[in-house]
C-alpha cells in the first residue's frame, strides 16, 4: 500500500498494528501532524504522530483499517 503526502513524495506502509501505522519514505519525511492518504480508493487517512528515524514515520489511522 502506498502513501501519498502529495504527488512527489510517496511512501510505503511497513507495518500495521490496530490503528497504528508505520511507513517508510525514501526522500523526505512528512511533517508531524500531516495528513497522509492511502488505500485502493484513497479512502484511508493517516495522521503523522512521530518520526521514528530518518526514513520512518508512525501515524494513526483516522478511518477504519481492515485487512
């Protein structure tokens, strides 16, 4: 599943634990409290809550996550 902060900064979901999401970004990390959009229909919204390292964020899903 890919995450998009905009059309140029794409990330990849690396872990899901309940509504807590971890994602990696090759280029630039999104800012804290920034909205990320993902899902087959772009219907999952994630808020960035923490920078874990130089390439990984942790966020919380604001919409239901199943699968």
